[in-house]
C-alpha cells in the first residue's frame, strides 16, 4: 500500500479502537461504585486493624466526578482490550490472509487472558502493598490519601503487571514473523531473568522482596514458556523447509551426452 493508504488504515483502526474504548467506558461508568469500594477496602482494613485513620480525600468539588471519569476510561481500556489488541496486530501485519487472520485471533485469544492474569495478580498484591506502605505512618498520625493519587498508584501497578504478562507473547509473535529465533532467546535467558527482576523491582507496588518476587517469577516462567513455544515453531518450520528442498527437482544431475558429439 502507499503511504496515504497506510495512514488511512491507521486512522480507521484507531477509530475502531477508540469507539470500543468509549463503549467500554460507558460500561465502566456503571461499575464505578462497586469497584471504588473494592479499591478502598485495603485502606479500610488498615483503619480497622490498626486503629489509625487511613482514608481517601477528595481535594476539590470536581474531584469525585473526575475520579469517576478516569476510572471509567481505565475500565473501558480493559474491557475493549480484545478489540484494540486485534487492531494493533492487524495493522502491524497488513493484508491478512485467512491463515494470518487465524493467527491474529489466536494472538488476541492468548493476550487477553494473560493481560487479565496480570491484573488479577496485581489485585491480590495490592492490599499487602498498601498495608506495608501505611506501616510507615507515625504513631498517632493519620494517612489521608488523595483519591486521584491513589487511583494513579493502583492503575499504574495493575497496568505494569498486565503488560509484563503479555511481553512473552510478543516474543512468540516476533518468532512467528522471523524477527527472533529460539536460539536467540536461549542465548539471552540470563539477560531476560535479570531484566525481569529489574522490571519487578521498579514496577513493584512496595519495596518489599515479596512483591518483587510475586511479579518477577511469573514473568520468568512465561519467558521460558515462550522459549519452548518458539523452539517448537522453529523446529516445525525447519522440517517444512527440509521437505520443500527434498521436493525440488534435482538440477545438479549431469546432462545427457550429445550423440552427435564425436567425443
């Protein structure tokens, strides 16, 4: 396609993704109340168990509305993830054949559960992180948390966990299109483990080792799963290449002697 056609395709796919996120945000608007109560629960537990006040604070009149709007958009992004993931893959691999469309659907079918698994793990880690961080509040003091800052903290952590779980799938996708191989992943496994723990140390919601390990170990495990899938795909691709070479006509055979040649 020409540059203009690529830009038109990008515009169309962005538009479809934006509409999907908007519709998901409408659904998120009605899920706001139960979700904000669940997010506040770790702070309520701190207040009940330790007898020290830990609560959300809305700094101005518009804060409750702004918070509801932001959380609805975040929920819309999560709900619409199958749509924008597919649109992203379809733009990267334009002109999809029937087989490539099946691969794109398989990519989305694997990416969404992995992303959701990362969010779920972050959901279970979040209360421990809140308890750990509020432990530093001095005796007799209160911890009044800005609602906007608390929402930013929660969404960043959950997004970091979700993206971290999808990264190994992108490695498999890169192997499928021939940009990396299983041999490359094997040679770089030490670097991958180091980067996984470094990422976990930065993205972990609290500085304790437990949260870092809870994020790093699944990422490392998924990396080796991706390595195994890439090895299987490379081996199957190699067998197909060998079969194609065997099916080629043998042009290396000596030509027949010309009977008119006196030699």
